[in-house]
């Protein structure tokens, strides 16, 4: 799981804040999803022309 709170990827302070503050967790989730989407767009050049509704 990408945002596993037990994963060693996240620092102790960030894990602590994500466990106790929903706003921080949402912020980290949005940033992570933005990075993933950017990576997918760069590795799939023709995907930007697709309508987002077609992806569901």
C-alpha cells in the first residue's frame, strides 16, 4: 500500500502527524496522487488526449 503508516518510507514525524491529523493525511495523499499521475502521464504520451470519464 502506498500510504501505509507502518512503512519505513515516511519519516517518523510525518507518520505521527498523518496518524493524528486528517488534514495532513489528505495533503500527503493529494501530493502522492499528483506525483503518480505526473509519472503516468510522462510514461504514457498519448494518455493526455483521453477524456477522464473514459478512464473509469
